[in-house]
């Protein structure tokens, strides 16, 4: 059955994988974006900004499902609050939210924690806003996407000596694997907090950086750096990993080979 779906973040890394999957399932798609876009490929665009609330009421008008993928490193809580506020009292009967593995396990208490890992607290706060909204909901927590770790490695590789958080491990997952899972969840009913989704393998940060450097034919010294604070301690204990849900199919090696040839 065709559903009218609003995808926030439909222009982002995840959203670009998700939207075609939702369309292929026969849904009609609207994307909320801060930039102006021409309608095309059967997609309707609404201009707006979740941070200010501008355009959000128009974006939610007439939709039955919202898949909330808009996000940035800061302030997701406010964006989610504005979205939920606009959606209440409309015909929205399911909100699907993408969060991060460790949102509930990475403590963000001190200034150091906030500066480096405030993202986890804002994802947890967003989850709570959705859970308490009164809208029927589904939340999926995923590990870091390949694209994100690739961007981090690209930036780090510009330095003459590459710092790596000592003892940190990551379980990168492909954005398309996350999109596939979200599309499946969107076609089902509200399911609450579902099983985490992680990539197929776990790597140390040093391994990720050195494999990137190798694939990019770069030689750099990687120096492990001790990161203070409770959020870093939680990372060293694996709070950002989900070894029991290593369900992603595409590996970091495949992703690197595609990107760097
Ligand atoms: N990347 C990861 O490793 C990872 C891991 C787990 C969970 N997640 C979550 O997955 C979601 C998508 O991540 P991503 O990496 O695909 O993000 P991304 O590529 O950085 O894209 C961000 C998207 O959010 C939209 N957006 C940002 N601020 C907005 C605002 N104020 N109003 C409206 N739209 C706004 C952008 O739309 P416009 O620029 O068109 O306005 C864009 O489509 C996020 O919620 C993120 O927290 C990401």
C-alpha cells in the first residue's frame, strides 16, 4: 500500500540510500531540506530548517510516516523537538528515528566529554523526545557509517603525523545496509527500540587509519593518543560497538576498494 512519507535528512548520506528504497516499495516521498531543490524522480521537496522550525509544519502536512534522518554533530535534540511539535495533532501515525549505538552507554558529563562526544547525549535526548511524544515510534541505533570514518581518515591523513584515540574500536556499517533496515522498519508498524545494527567487523582506530593510508598509498606515522574523560573510557570499553548485531553485509575493505580503487 502506498504511504506518504516525509524523510528528513533525505539529501544526506543515509537519506540518499533510503529514499530510492522507499520509492521502490511504492511510497510517495517528500524530503525536508534547508536548500531549494527542484521536484524530480517523483520526489517532492519542502524547504525548511528543523533547527528554527521554519517550514516544518508544511513538511509534515498530509504525511502518514516520518523517517527522521536529519542530523548534525550538534543540536539534534532541538531539531527533533521541533519536528515532533509540528507532527502532533496531524495524521502522522509512525515516526522512525535513526540513532547511534552507545547513545545510552556513552556518558557525557564533563566539559571534555561534551566537547568530544556531546553527539551521543544529543542522540539520547532525541530518542527520549520521540519516546515521550505520544507518536507511535520505532528507533534503530546504528554504528558509525563507512562514509564518516572515511571522512575522518581523509582529514587525519592531511596531517604529517596521524593521531588515533588509544584503545578505541569501531564497527563501521554501510549506509546502504542501514537504509535497507530502515526501509524494512518503515514498512512495518511502530516497533519501539529495535535491535542495534553494526557492521560485519570490529577494528581498532589504528587499523582503520592504517588501512585507509595503505589504500591511498600514503605513508604516515600513527600515534595513539590517550583521550581523558568518561566518554572516552566508555569507548575503550566498547560502548559504541554491537558485536552481537554485526549484521551489516558490506565490509570496510569493500568500501575502501570502491572509494580508492
Ligand atoms: N554518520 C554516521 O556514522 C551515523 C551513525 C549512526 C547514526 N547516524 C545518524 O544518521 C542520520 C543521518 O546521518 P548522515 O551521516 O546521513 O548525515 P549527513 O550526511 O551529514 O546529512 C545530514 C542531513 O541532515 C539534514 N539536516 C541537517 N541539519 C538540518 C536542519 N537544521 N534542518 C533540516 N535538515 C537538516 C541535511 O539536509 P540539508 O543539508 O539538505 O538541509 C542532510 O540531509 C543522523 O541522524 C545521524 O546522527 C549517523
